[in-house]
């Protein structure tokens, strides 16, 4: 019974992360988790979604080439963002900070 209580306390207990930004990310990598960087990535996401939603039937080859190029550029930006965040904070912290990062990583891998 004591072991069961310890297990439940461990599962339900303190949900704070073991790592802090000071321990993992040095001064050079702090900008990766700033609001400005997230805003820039947000603008890229909106641009990418608008390009993806503009696909239509019987579009010209030039328009399709532009969409494919924009899709590739956005994908490269996403991959650079993921690579930089993993390089500065480590794999374990990147995937334990938030579910949103896990979902964004999955979306980039699927694309």
C-alpha cells in the first residue's frame, strides 16, 4: 500500500520541470525562446497556411511552382527552428517543455 501511495504521489504530484532556462540554455540561445522569435515563426506559419489554402483546381504551372517553392522555404525555416532549439536546449528538454512543441515537430515531420 505504501508503494502504491508513492506511485500515485509521483504521478499526480509536482508537475514543475526539473530544468530551468538558466541551467540548459546559455545567453546565446535565450533568443530562441523569446516572444520576438515566436512572433516571427508565427508570421511564417500564417504565410505558409495562406499559401497552402490557395491551392485550386486548374492552376497554372507558374503558380504551382511558386506554391511549391514557398512550401519548401517554410519547411526549411521550421527545420532550422527545430534544429536550433534542440541544439541549444537538448532533446530531452525540447520534448518536455510543452505539448505544442511536440505537435509542431510531428507536423513538420509529416509535411
